[in-house]
C-alpha cells in the first residue's frame, strides 16, 4: 500500500515517524478491566501519580470562579484566585468533613462551607471560624486550611496531580506541547461539555479510540471520508498518536467517479465545487488543503503554524492515561475517560468540543455541562457507533471462557498504553 | 407529520399468497425497493430494503421476535419502529405502513428516514462537531 509522505511545517507539529518499540505479543489479561483489586492498584499507583485534566481555563475565567471535578473517590475544587492563578484543593472542609462545594460550578469571594460556615480564602487559607474561642484546642490555620494539590496549565487546560512528587507538567507531557502548541488550544472556545455514564471499564473506552481496526466494520460511512489504511502510528514515551488522512476515501471503496457526499459537504463549506473533481477524487485532499490556506485570512483564521496535512487530517493524540484528542485545524474533539469510584464495570465519558475562534469573534460563554446515561441522547452517528459495543465488551470480558486481549499490529496503541500503565503499577 | 403521511396513498405491492410465513421478498415499487415480510405468526410488514449499516439488501433475512436480522452482519431492527436493536447498526431503517385488503398487501411509501449528513455532527452543537 502506498504511504504518503506527511507534509510538515518547519517549527510546526513534527510529522516524522517515531521508531517502533518491540512490545511483544503477550495476551493482555482481562483482569485489568474487571478486577476490583486491579482497580485499587490503578488508583494507588497510577491515578494518584499522573497529571490529569481538571477543566478548561475558560470555565473559571474570573477571580472566585470555581468548578468541582471528580476522579475516583476524590472530589476536587478548582478555583481562580485574585492573582489570576488556578488552584486545586481537595474538596473537603477540615471541620467535620463536608464537601466545601457541591454544585458543579459557581463563583464566590471566599470558599465557605455550607454547614458551620468555616470560611477559606481563594488560596485555600482558613480565614474565619465562627465562635473560634469555643475550640479550646485552637484552630491552627496551617493544619486546617484546604489541602492544596499541584496545579499547572497547558493548552488552555488546568491540570492537576495528586502526587506531590510528580515531575513538572511539561516533563510529564513530553512531546505533547511541541506537537500540539501549533494548534493553539488555549485560543479555542469550548462549545460542548457533556458527561455520559458508560457501563464499561474506562480502558475499554480508551481502547475504542486507540485503534481503527474497527472503522470499516462499525463506521462504514467513514470509508468515504478518510483513508484508514495509510495511517501513521507513533508511540512515544507515555503518549501516542495516529495521523489519519481525511478528504480522501479509503482504498476499499475503489475508484470513485464522483466526490462522495460526505467529503463534498466539507468542500462546499469552503466554497469549493465538488463536481469539478469528477474523475479526480484523489486530488481533493491537496486542493482542500490549498483552499483552506487561501480562505483562512478572510475567515479570520491563522493557520501559519499548521502544516498542509493538518488542514485536512485528523491528528489523533492519546495523552496517558485518559485523554483522547481528535484534532483538526478548526476544532478539537476531546474525550476524557474517568473511572467509576468503585466499580470497574463503569466509567464516566467526558466529551468536550473546542472550536477555533476567528480573529474578531469574542469568546462565547462556556456551555452548560450536561450529564446523561448511555443511550439517553445521541452523540452523533460516529460516537453512537463507537459506544454501542462497549457494555457488551465489559460483559463479555467477565466470561470464564475469555482470558484477555489478543492484539494486532494495527491495535498496538492499546498495547503501548498497557505498557505505560504497568510501568506505574509495577512500582 | 401524521397529517402528511395520511395523504400518501396505499399502493398494491404483493399478494398475501406470494410469501410463506417467515419469508420476505423485495419488490421494486415507484423507484423504491420494498421488502415485504410475512411474519412467522401471521401478518405483514414492509420496510425499505436497505440495511442502515452497509446499505445492503435484507431479502431472505430471518425474522425473530418481531425483529429482522440482517443476513450480512447480523444487525437487528424492530419491525414496528425500525429502530436498530443491535450492533453493528445504530441508525433506524424505514418501516412502511401496511394494510391487507383481501389477498392484497398494500404499502404506504412514506419518506425514508433521513441519514445524518455529517456523521460527526452531534445534536445540540452547531457546525461540524
Ligand atoms: S471481533 Fe473484536 S471483539 Fe470480537
Ligand atoms: S449490512 Fe446489514 S448488518 Fe451490515
Ligand atoms: Fe470508532
């Protein structure tokens, strides 16, 4: 099969193929997906040691804005301070253990517990205890202030780690800032923020987006939109990616005379005339990229840091342990997969969409967060197709007859993710 | 919606005696391919003969518990509503209203269910995604 040379922009996202590690062929034990014991190990040795996305910076733009976010059994409170800094705290009042905030987001000048009104400032410091003299043992502020969690920002996201000894975020992210800074996620605006309860282990969801072996099977429509054969897979230190050419049908559909409707829709949106490409469907992708460049300034977009391929293709990144990014020139579709508090058979799928803002468009307010159960609403055709098998995978894995994942070369990002995971578990 | 479909006439598509119970056959009718199904326990159903998965014909499909099982990759569709009941399909198929008059099976060729234009489009979000 022909492999396209990826066009990269000097100083932009590197496109070179990374060396292939030898990861062997061992069966990946199913216990990692279904065992409560393994789930506890994951919590103690992985979730509590890695960097995780807390929220978008734009969700807490002003001093006093806060948001609560859950990971495993912990609830965290992310707050914007008077100094403009985002800080994260364990969301628990040190008096009798009430959660300091239990709404999803809000704004307040101080953080006051709703039970006995202990009050903390935006840096987490305990500043007021009603009838303090009645605590004859005293209320030492250092001991009773909110417990802070390391917080840093990158890409317009607030990241936190429960690990006081973790490396700096930049070191943890490795190649990610170099690769993805050209997209300027921090300038994008969130336009959708949805959580869906899925009845599967969080890794089953991560896996579903780390392989495209299933694409011709469950997404037959996509064969007319992207080439899922000429895909470059790169495995890095912890993270991985694949580069998927869009605006070019997959080889399995054969020679097409006319541009398929699904490709044509994107072309028409750019003012292209699909009929002109009759008999030249293979030329659409490059023409689409050129057109995107030509029209950028008029539409208020600056693609100067993006290579040509990035104007059409999906640069699909996985940031260990739980962030999946479908990245296009104008939009980022992001999945954050969180484990259930106690049940390895359940998870939370956070779906958010960020859109590139044209030069003169003011940043819109962030959308309200929605939380639904699987099947309560459509997530669009592709995600509905992706999610339909997940509860059945989880049930199937519990079978006595099933031992574990039998992984192909095309699915090797799954194996790579497990290697990283097991490096954490092993310590 | 109901008002609009009420105007669509019922058309003759087949004889009840054409098909054994449990069998289905495709009839071209006014530019559509209509799959007429004689239900195993009696009664007739008709659908657009196009599986929503890979747009293949379901002629000869098995009928089980009120559902049609696509012979290609096994997707199930409810024959009352057209809803996809199992992977690999998620989109519905079109079910045509049926009337039996004497030995005639009549169908109402309502508009087929629209497929979403952009497979990535998420209801509730403007634009591409
Ligand atoms: S074919 Fe992949 S899980 Fe069965
Ligand atoms: S074509 Fe019917 S299930 Fe695939
Ligand atoms: Fe998929």
